[in-house]
C-alpha cells in the first residue's frame, strides 16, 4: 500500500558540510603545520595577491590570505615539520619573516580552508593553484573549427558558524574558469592573468612568463566569464555514461569525499548535510502538451510586434503568423499585430503608452557585434516590453561550436562574437523555421514571453488587477501579506500590487514602509532589531557585506540580500529566507548505480545473447516480479496481455539486424525497434474487435518490459530516468521539517538531460512558527517554477520585473532577455 505524503521520507546529501567545534581532535589538528606571514597594509590587496600568486602559484603550497589577531597576512601549510616555509618578499624586495602558528579553536575556519586546499585529489588534475591558492580542477576540453579552450573550476570553501556556536557549516563552492589559447605572437610576460600549460605528464600546470623563456607547448590564459558565454554544464545528463561524468554531482562528489577524508586526518569530523525530505501537497499540476500553459497568468491585451531583426530574408509577417499560431495552441484568445517598420536609430521616437504590450523580434545572440538589443532599453520604462530571439541557429544549437560565429578578442581584453566567413547565421530561411526542433523551441519561448508580458503589464498598467491577471494567487496576494525582497517592500492594496523601496537610511522610504508595516504590528526599526536578535548564525548580519568599506553601499547590499515574509492571520508570522553564501549542490545517493545502468544500456552484445527464453520461463519471471512488488497487478495483467506480440516483435528485431549484418547491438536499439512497430501491429489486431486505435505504447508497458528483460538477461536495462524517481526534489515540492529546507522541483516528468538543479532554499522563523503551507503557496506557482527564480516567493519575480521597468535600474543583472529567461 502506498504511503501518504507525510509518511514518505527520503534522504538527499548536499555539497554543504558541517563539523562540531566541541568534537575536534586537538592532537590531530596540531599535525597541520602552518606558518603566518604578516603583510603590510602599505601595499594594496591586489598588489599582495599578484605577488603571492607569482611566488606560490606555480608551486604546490596550500595557502590562504586572511587576517589573524587583527593582523592581515598569509597562511601557508607545509607537509611536515621538516619542510621549510617558502620565501615571500614584499614589493620592495624585503623578505617577510613567517611565524609558526599552532592550532587553537579560534583558527578553525583557517584550518579547514587550508585542509581543503591540501586535498590530494587535485594533484592528478592540476599542479599549482588558481588565484589566492584555490585549486583549479579541469572539467573538460572543447574544440571547434574556429576556436578551442579548456573549461575548469576554481574550488574553495567558506565557513559560517550557527548561532549555537557549536555547529559550523562548511560551504563548498566553485567558480568557472574558462581558459583560452594565447596567440604566440603576444608578449607573454606582459599578460597579467595566470598562464597555464600542459606539462610532460599532460597535467595542467601554472606557467610563469619571463622574457627569456619560451613555452614548449600551447599556453592558455583565463578570459572573463561574462564575455565568453558558453553552454552551461547540465546538473544531470543521463544521455550516456560520458555525459554523466560531466555532470555536477559526478564532478563534485569525489571532491567532497576527499575533503571529508583529509579533514578527519586533521581532527575535523566533517560530514555532509543530509536532508530528510517529505513531499508537500501540490497546487500546480503538470499538464500534457495540448494543455501545458500558464493557467494562472492571463493577458487581455493585443501584443504589438516590433521587428528589429538584422536579417530581412524572412518577412516579419511570416514570423508573427508563426508565433501567433504556436501561442494560440495554448492561448486561443492571444492576439498579435505587426507595428510599421522602423529604423533602429528611430526607436527613441516610437509612440507607446503604459497600457500596451510590446514584443521585440531579434535575431542576435548576446555579445555579438552590432547587437540591436541595447537600442530598446528605453522601451521598458514606457510599457510591458519583452524580447524574443527568433534566429533558428540560436534556437536549436550553439552558433559558436556550429562554426557560424567566431570569438574575437578586443584590445581591452573582452571577447565579442562576429559572423564567420560565409556564415549562414543571418542567412536563415523559411525552411529553417519549419524544422521540428526549431518550432518546439520557439513554442516554449513564446509561451515564456507571454507570461513575462502579462506580469509586466500587471505592474505597469494601473487598471489591471491581481485577481484578473493572477487568479490562482488572488487569495494569497492580499493586504495580509508583506514581503521584503530585492531591496523593496511588496504588499497589495485594492487588488493592485504596491512596491516601495525598503531602505533604512532613507527617511521617506522608512515612513512609507512603516505605514504598511503598522498593520502587522511592526516597523522598519523593530523588524531590523528582530532580525539582529534572531539571526541564525554566529556572525552578525552586517558581516554579509564583509569587504565593502563604504557604509551606504554596505547597507544597500545587505538590504538587497534580504527576503522576509510577513503574514497576518490571528497572529503575525515573520520568516527569513537564509541569505545563502552559496546555494548547495544536490549530490544524490547511488550515482554509481546510475553509471552501471548507463554502461549496461550502451553495452553491445552478440545477437544470440539477446535471444528470449521459452514462454513459461518468461511467465515465471513475471510472477516473481509481481510477488516482489516490482510489478503491480494491473501492470502484470497488461504485460501478460501483450507478451506474445512483444516477443514476436523482439524476434523480428533480431532477424532485421542479422539481415543488416549488425551482429552486435545494444538493448536500446532492439527495444526502440519493438515499440516503434508495436502500435501498427496492435492496431491491426484490434480491427476485428473495432477497438479505438493506439498511437504509442504506454510508459508503464515499456517499464514493465524493461523490468522483465532486466531479470531475464541479468542486466539493469530500465530507463535511466527511473533512477531519478528515487531522488527527492527532481520533481514536486519537498520539505525538511527539521532543517526547514524547501526544494522546488520541475513541473514536468524528468528528462534525460536536466539542465538546472532544482531550487533549494532554507527558511528561519523569526516570529511565530514556520508555516510550510504558506511557503508552498508562495513557491508552488507555475509562472515562477518555469524560470530561473524558482524557489523564491513568487513576489520576488514581481519585484524584479518591476525594478527592470524603472528608469533607474538597480538590480544585479541586466533587464530583458539577459535577466528574464533567455528566449
């Protein structure tokens, strides 16, 4: 019998770890040999960073720049007492004398970070360190016709002690480090970024350029990440065993394991945070393709289309008709009309009012030369405006790896994109649009555009009501709710969103916010005092902005990091979203089992190894699977009913590949043939009994066949996606009631490639009890769960969109296609 939701508990390890300060083995901790170099503040941080990197970067020393007893300095860890500490000189060439530092409890954060940088697992991947002593781990190498490079990650950790002063969290994090070849014509010794080279063992090592030295092989340097956009690494890629090895959990899990082992050698009982999750009831349901729209978003305005494409090969009216048709499959009442053609330099003169909705057609990827997107920035303040890239080559591929665009370095060190010689990038045609993959991608993107326009229209048009645009949230988005997020205070008045700046240093803003907060029996001052009193960590709230010396900027950064929910029923509940130094990675259990499944499914066996046994043996296995609970009675009966036909089709598949001289095949090849032929054969058998025809085999029948043949051939032959069903958080909403984590999974069934990890957020109750039903109502919202802000309260999306529409933009990322889902 299936368990009720509140009885289901599943474990999920995270990349975040903890240790208990009172359980550290002092004797083992003393074995870490550490020296401290006091660094003069007469030199700037960047000067010390460059000098220390030059001295230590190409040698294997775990080191860390950090203050000690109010003395800014450098920590270096040695392998043994017999080793001599490295020589460090200041900018004037004077040797800085180090002092041996012995373990004490206040140095726990220093010790654990040095241990992290000692992790021996990196030795086989990289020699030398990235900036400030962080190990660099090569993840993959890529090459296309016109460019090539190395993708790597710089690994580090930080600590935050909880308010109980006994449990310390260790946050493993990384930064992407793209490395690109250096032109041999460049004067290498004048390049300021760290340089890298493959040594004789084909290991990536730091290389120090000097005028008298010449490299023996290709030199690589780091390029700016935001100027060298490439495809993101998937969270999980189940398409092959090789792809799985390039997924985040497979890369990071060995790093965490090695870190934990090293930490225990030095007395730190490090262990991963493991969530105990139960599913929360869902309001948002996944719907099949013909119904899969945003049911809680309504837009009752005609969408005006502005064509700003670089290429005019395909008429704008064709594109408008195309996207209108795609949108009408899910929104029959949606209407679009094309605005008169306009020259790009005349956009400033376009007449548009706040009640209109504008969609701009583009055909350029960000970072390209002569990008027309920036020309439309002023439109966002006038009306609901959204952009959509309709270039077919951007919709279904990567124009860089497809050799359509070339990365070109600029004199200031940036990278821009230019069309390759004889490139078809702008030479697309109607036939390119008609491809199935292009239409599917365009359909997804135009649906996102529709949602974004509806939200922006709600925010900019004073006549639009929440109950009309967001009918499913009308009972939650009321005057009984206030949310502070992204530096703003949100509430609702007379069915309209109210968004005010939330800034304690601005008297007018404080007064306006107090007028709203008084109905929740609090004020800005009282709320900040409560935040300081109930702060969940030993470090103070203001420490979030460590490293920022300007007090006004420090306060602004702090306020922008806050997300606080205030809800009034009989009592007032105040919840704080964890400020998160870094979102944890999910590291699902039994990854090796998944790798075994993928390897088995790609394993080619001789045809005679795929022969089925007699029918009575198959029946025996079916009965056995049923008794073990692997097959339900319903699935058993369905499988028995189809067994004879499936066996006949299996034999046909073996004969086909034998006649095609393919004597070694994988299970997937045979299975795909069987179920591609099954509908036609099944319908032919049903003609006599006048039953409704079938289009495809059910997923439950395919899964039952996989289970049966897995038992017959003693191989794990099931769909790899079945493995995902046991990973909490991949779909649905999940909650850890003890640690107060909420995970927001995908709306749809798992696909072989999961591009983004499900959203993980932790919450803390500052006043009242943590209300999981309230949180579920704010995060289980389809127009949030379909984009990159999933996991945040839906109000955060409204606030971000509102800020993007203001004249003075003050958000972390640019507006339009860069901050909204890239479409």
